[in-house]
C-alpha cells in the first residue's frame, strides 16, 4: 500500500475533515504540520508537480491578508511566490493529502475520497 501523508493545519475545519476521513478509513497517515515544519523550496516544487499544478499561484490561499499585503496577485516569478509561501506558510492551500506519488488539495473532500479509491 502507498504511504499516505497529510499537510495538516489542526485549526482548519477542512483539514480536520480530511484527517477524520483518513482515520475513519483506518488509514495511518504521516501528519505534517506545515505551519510548524515549513516545507523547503524543493518540497514545494515537488508538491506542485504531484498536484499537477503549473504555478505556485495555484497553491496559494488568495484570501489571506498577507497575500494582498505582499501584492502577490500580479507576481509571476515562481521564486518569489515560493519564497512567499516559505516565509508565510499560511499562504499554502490546505489540506494536502498525499498517496504515493499523487496528491490533492482536500477542497472539496471528494478529492481526497477519489485519491484514496
């Protein structure tokens, strides 16, 4: 069976829902509290690839105040976007559930269900 892990923020209801789904399925997942253990640039790049995303913009929480404060909407430099997520990890969309070499953002939770199927 493929290893399962979750980039988890326990304060987020969607993240808690995905974590609960994993528990209900009897799956032991490695929990990565990405706000405390901030991913590296390389880890973020790999995650973008696993998610099938073409730009770091796709992985960003655009409604966060810091997104607007840093004026990231028009930013096109991947390095700048990745550094913004490293310096402000709450910009990273959540939760991210990983199974083997595939990953999904657990919004909506049906994406997690499909990944686990």
